[in-house]
C-alpha cells in the first residue's frame, strides 16, 4: 500500500515551507514588509520632510533656514514671475501629453492588434531601445539634430525647403534663432523621450480589448470612427490615462531637457534645481515641488470624474 | 422566392488551409438553419463570411439577392450573437442593447424604449441599469440576443450561442430561441457542434466537414438517411458497417448505417462480444465488438435483459433500419 500522507518533514526548510503554508497571512506580511518599509520610510518620509521644508522660510540676511511655520515661501511662489513658470510648464506638459497620446495610440494599436511574433519583438525593441541609452546622450543627440547647422537644417536645405524652416522659426513663441533654442525644440525632445511611457500602457490596455468587441460594434452598424469613439477609446482610456500620468508628471518635473534644448526661460524643475542649489533657498524649492503634486492630484481627480477608470 | 442567403462556389483559404472549400447553399427566408460540424470544419468561417467579418477568397455570397462583395459589416442588415457574447463591459445593459440604435442616431427616448422592449422579449425586464459583469452567463446570452434583435435584422447569425451554458439552461434556451424565431419570423443561421441542438432546433441542417458541406437536409433526413459515413457517425453516432459487412448482410457493396437503438440482441445475426455496458437511465448502452474488429453500439430499452461484459451475443436489426449509403466518401 502506498502512503496516504507524506510524513512530517525533518529539514528546516521543509518545516518553514509547511509553517508558511499554514499561515498565508504571515507569508504576505513577510513579502510586503521590505517594500512597505522602503516606500513608507525612505520615499514617503523624504517627501514629508520636503513638504515640511516648504513651510519654513529663509532669513534674507544670513541665508539661514528659519525653522518656524510660515506661508512666506508660498507667498513668494505666487509672484507673477513664478506663476509664469508654472503656467509655462503645465502648458508644455499638457501639449507633450496630448501629442504623445496622438502619436502613441496608432503605434500601440498596431502592436496590440496586428503585430505577432517577430514584429511584436521588433515593436518592443523599437519602443524600448531609446530607454536603454543614457538620457543625456539622447538629449545631446537631439541638440545635433535641431541645431542651426544640424541634421534637420541640412535636410531642409537639401530639399530646398529652408524657407519653410525660416518661416516657422520666425513665428512668435514657437520659433527662435534655431530649433534647438526654441520651445518647439523642447517640445520635440520631451515628446521623444517620454513617448515609450505612453505607448506601453496604451498597448497593454488595447491588448485586453477582444477583437469580438470591435466586430460586434461593426455588426451593430457602427462605422469605424464610431467604433473607435464608443468602444475602443473608452476601453483603452485607462491605459492612455496611465501613460499620460507618466508623460505629464515626467515633463512637469524634468529640469535637464529645458536646460539643454530651448529658450533660457525656466521650467518648474529648473526653478527647483536653482533654488535648492545656487540660491540655497530650500523652502522655496520645496514649495515649488508641491506644485506638480497638487496638479497631479487634480489631474487624477478630474480623470476619475470623466470616467477614465470606469473600464478598469 | 429569393433566398435569404446564397453561397455560390464560396471558398475561404488561409494560406494552404482551406477553411471553406467550394460551398454552395441556399438559406430560405424565415428558416431556422443550422450549420453543424466538428471544430475546424468551416462552419464558423461561413458565418463570419455572412456577417462580413471576413471576405471569401473565391465565389459569391448574396443576402436577399444582393451581392455582398466588399460590403462592410456595418452596412449589412445582419446581426450576430457572438460566441463570447461580446457585450461592451463599459456600458450598462440598456446601452449595450441600444447600441445599434445609438450609432444609427436615434433619439434617446426611442432607444431606451426599444431596448426595454427587447429586454422584455428575452425575459430580462428591468435589467437595463446593470453592468454585464453583474449578470450570469445565461443572462448575458439573452442580452446579446436582445442587442442583436433590437436592430430588426433580416438575418440573425448565432455563433455557438449556447456553448457556454450548463445543460439545463441550454435546453431551456433551445426552446426559447426556437419559439422566438417562430414568433419573429427572422431567418436564423445557427452554428453549433452539438448534433442534438442542431436536430432539435433547426428546420434544416447543413453538416460540415473539412471546409465542405457533406449533407444538407431536414433533421429527419440527416438522422435517418445519412448520405456519407461521416454524417452517420457525427450525427447521433450511428453504427457504420463497412462495404464487406453490408455485402454479407444485405447483398450490396456499400457503406451502411444502423442506429444504436435499432440494434437488438438475439439468437442469430452478427456474432459479437460485449465490451462494456453503461446505464443511461432510459436505456442501457452496450458496446460490442464483432468479427474483424468492427465496433458497434446498441441502446437497449428498459426491460430488455442486459448481457454480461465479455458475453458472446448475436446482433440483428430490422431490414428497414439498415440505411445503405450509396455515395462514396469517408
């Protein structure tokens, strides 16, 4: 006769396995404690310390931080020059997000619906490859592309379209001396660098939409545009919103791209960087970092109200 | 009368695979038409060709006499109940049912009234505000039906709509679907791999095998007068006698079919050994092996003595129960 139950194990490892099997709660506790400590203490703790800093102020004569609660930094934050920075950054982040969604959706759709096997691998490679190389290298590469004697300028010249580029650069706000010192340049580089963060979540959401939903919509009389509007977009929206959280918040906080490519006017990240660095005004820098957090909070609240997560 | 659907030499090849191979058929208006066959036999591909989700490689499909080449699904007055129901998860039941009317630009009150009527028709009144995820499988199936019917299609396509339901629900839905079809008079084209379902519901059945239609006929035709051994085996698992055996018992060198319930065990006839017996309630199923390794199945009604496993018996049948298949083929 074969045994019905194996005898209780003697080894330590087997005994631990048995004990954990009997207490699933303990297993989850052990698995979650290290990340919870990391998130709770290291991340949230430092964030909290930062927020605390924003309620301190700086002594204008000594340059020392006065550890007394005051809203002085926030008063300073809302001076016209700083509000300009905030608006500029939010507008840029919004434009980059919208453009990333427009450019990313067809790529994600193709990958989710049509790409199979080798094409799918190629898609992942194509989307991820830019993430492998250093971010600085990519930005300087873009500087070479966008500079006055750069690749793009050469291309326009070869095609005898220099006049078009000149005409574009002479536009107010969008233009400048060359693309690499214009807001158009900043926008292009932001779009390029953050695009994968839009494509991947969108693709994951589209992947979960069965073909039969699209067929059913078409079967019921919906033209392709209606199917997109009433079925595909609502079901892909959680993915697009997830992607937009990345593109929007990454643009809000970035301080390197606008420093290398674009006009000399500040974006939020640059303001934080300069206040906590050269100016040594940690409280104002901290107050500045609160801005993207608040904006993101509003953004998520709004997205939820618009039903972006209904299909989750 | 113009047929509701007409296939003329229709083929659909996927590379070297002939999913549908030179199919010709006519489905009459108001008919309950079943396409029956094992998986991969081409029946679902035919349904998708009618719906417009796929285009034939060769041949012509007409719907009420209108050629459909190049006509997209959204311009065909044909609606489909999908195998997985394909209910939109982000819309409630009412908006799902009213979807066709919504994209057609009908005003909201009309849409909602029609949706509620359609839900009543499938015995789900008042379910409009629930989400599809809150419904059981049977309820989802009804919503899918209501959503297809609300557009008053000329032809309704049903792709194994009862496959995911449990036995009892399936039987109830079979009766309801049939009653609904009678009441509405819409042409139903029903795809299934379940022969009892096809036989009990359809006016006519097309049996598919390897991309071709092997027989079209009434359920009685298909059941009692199979034209090829495949139909005899697939529809109701008839016993198929090879030509050599038929020649000995009936004098003709052709395949022959005899239904399990027609077999009787007696003192003379084909000698066979009992392999196994299984109690099926109303009858007992006896598996037999005759000489030459020929497998037979007999269904013995209640009250008939059941032989022991391993016993040697003789199998006989009434002459009229032996159906000779004059056509060649597997």
